[in-house]
C-alpha cells in the first residue's frame, strides 16, 4: 500500500514537476523581458534585424496557407448556404469567420511551429556552445540583446503576418465564389467590409499581439534553458512548438471569452 | 609539500609589480553534490601573468568563470579591481567586463556572424562606439596579430579548430583589456602557431602591462609567459610558485606535469 502510494507520488511529481518548472520559467522570463524592454539601452538594430528575418521567412508560407484557407472555406460552405437560400451571405460569412477567428488562429499556429522552433533552436545552440556566455563577457546583457529583441520582433511581426494572411484568405474566398458563379470583385469586397464591425476587428487584432508575445516568449524561454548539449537543443525546440501551440489555443479561448463578456461579440 | 609555497602565504611579494587586481578568498563552488572548488585562495597582481595548471576536470575553467561572474560562487569572496563581483549591480558588472578579456576553451565564436562581425561585436558594445574607419582598422590589426587577415569575410564554420581558437583570442583582445583570462590558448595548435600565440601574449604583457591568468597544460607556455604558477588540486591552490620552483618539486602529484 505504502509502496503504491510512493509510486503514485513519484509518478505525479514526475509529470507535474516539469509543468510547474516550465510555468515558473515562463513567468519569470515574461516578467523580466517586460522589465528589461522598458529600460535603455534599447537594441533597435537587432530588433529590426529580427523583424526582417521573421517576416521574410514567414510571408510565403503564411500567405499561401491563407489563400488556400479562404478558398476551401468558401468551397465547403457554399453548397450548404445555397441550399438554404443564403448564398448571398457568403461574403459576409467568410469575412467574419476569417477575420475573427480562422485567420489569426491558423497564422499563429503556423508561426508557433516555424518561428517558435527557430528561435528556440537558435538560442539553445548559442547557449550550449557558450556563445551566450561570450556575449555576457563582452559586457552585453544577453537577455536584452537576444530575448527582449526577439519577443519584440514577434509582437510586431505576427500581427502583420495575421493581417497579411487575412487579406490573402479573403482573396481566396473571392476566388472560391468566382469558381462557381461569376461575382464582381467590387461587389464581393463591399459585402465583405459591410459585414465587418469594429467589434469584430478590434479583439482579433489585440489577440494577435498576445499570440506574438506568447510565441516569442516560449521560444526564448525554452531555448535559454536548453541543457545537455545538442540533444537538449532539439528537445527544447520540440517542446517550444508544443507549448507555443497550446498557449496560442488557450489565449484564443480566453480572449474570446473576455471579449464576449465585454460585449465585443 | 615541504618545498611548496602554500596558498596561505601571499603571492608575488618578491614581484615589484603593483597592487593586487584579482583577489580570490576561500572560494567555494559545487555542482549539486559534486564539490569542485572547496577553499580556493589566489592573488594576482597588476601586470603579473599567473599560469593555472592541474588535471583535466579539476575546476580550472570553473575558477575563471567565477572570476568573471559567469558562475555564481557558493562561498568566499572574489574581488576584481577592488570590486566584489557577486555584489555589484548588473550595469557595473557589464562595465567591468569591458575591461576583462576572456578566451573560451571552446572559442565560442558567434556562428551566425562573419569573422569581421565577430570581432566588431565587442567594439560595438562599448559606450562610445568607434568610427567606421577605426572599426575596420582595429579588426584588421587584430586579425594580423593572430595571422589570419585573409579570413575576415568567412563564417566561423569555415575555419579549423585552431583558427577558431586564434579568432577567439583576437576577439578577446580587441578592446585592449587590462585583465585577460585565457582558457587553454595554445591547445590544439601546431608548435609554430603556438609559439606565435605565446609571443602575442608576452608582447601584450610587456607593452600594455596586462594582467593575465592563463590556464594551460603547455609547459612551454608556462615556462615563457608565467611570473607565477598555481597548481590546482582537490579544490584548493595546492601549490604555488615560479616556474623554476615548481620544476624542482618532488611532489608526486605535480612532478609529472613538468617532465
Ligand atoms: N555547468 C556544470 N554543471 C555541472 N558540473 C559542471 C559544470 N561545469 C563544470 N562542471 C564540473 O566541474 C568540474 C570541473 O570542470 P572544469 O571545466 O573547470 O575542468 P577543467 O579543469 O577546466 O578541465 P579541462 O582541463 O579538461 O578543461 C568537472 O568535473 C565538471 O564535471
Ligand atoms: Mg577547462
């Protein structure tokens, strides 16, 4: 009986400890990055460089996914809508679902995979090969130079990537509607923007900043805590993707709830 | 141990070199259960070059990482330029570090930057950044001093281990620091290059009166560049003295190093 209890305890602590450790690391890193970001010296140059790298590497993938997403959304829902005689709602439906939910969420998930793992692997390998130590002895605060800049870059670039994906998804939706019937470009986009209200756009825009913060933070935290040489770098990159995706989904839920409570639905 | 000068006695009294710049007192460092340094004492005076020897895995790298504040000691005090490393603020520590060069055992070059950018990095991190022309000049000069002027636009991954080591040395010296901590600067180099590096270290010391701590297994380097040698063992400064003194020792643990 005692043995069983012990085993249970060991099992619990083995599964729970990493969770709490990782949650504590994230909280500590999050707090520190906010604190360090507001004090000079600011690393503008490095932040711009990171923005450029994140942007250039992600625009093609995010754009392509957005386009296909809009296209498929329309192709799938058109028959049903037409059946109920609601075919004319197609532009409104696609704009609301893309801008409010699908566009930001899918973009953030892609970025969690692509950007999160990249950041984590880069910082992790710098950590295990002592490059971070080398920065530190050059009188540079690696936290400011590596972590704060990357989190900032994610917070700036992921909203932009989301807007870009939304735009291409709407283009995809237009193409989709155009495959079956011909519909005027102006007419389609008039209907799209008619359907959108501030209460649709605002929460989803705010959400993308939080996604950016979470992705950057998770990538940096996991990378910075890499251990056990190169093997650890792979593991932390992997973990960072899992944690970043989970956080994106949880943030999505929380923001939707809060904006619902505030009457933004 | 009879003829050894133990750590209780202050070092380098005979040297007319100047005031102590690095003072290590009762330094303790352990990793979990494993005790690496138990009661380490060391004084390095201005302009002196202290060679640290000892078996692999004994804690030499840990010692100099504590001195520059990369590792937090578990006990004892560490003073550099009269400032207690574990008590000063982050900003002061960063300023202090601009005055200390650190040559990593693993070179630790920035993989994502070219050699030029690697060398420019410490220069750009200063309060007053040098002009573009000066930057170029300094980078070229330091590359010439390690004999690698034609690697300037290569990436670190395109260099051999020994070349990387030399770039690492050049990067640590580019700010002309007053203290340089070398972690095995000549390991893995051929005898000729190794000689050049020894000369570089000695020139630096004579020209700018640099204080240095040099970790090495290279007896030639110890013989030529050291004012003092400290032999690390069992977590303490087991034996200290000049090269001539240590060569003559009969201690069975130290003797093999000088044969
Ligand atoms: N980050 C660390 N975590 C745990 N143990 C460590 C860590 N760094 C060093 N050690 C341990 O401390 C001891 C001393 O290591 P150190 O790197 O100082 O050896 P060294 O004297 O420099 O050896 P070498 O001549 O091979 O470089 C080693 O036994 C090592 O296992
Ligand atoms: Mg070592």
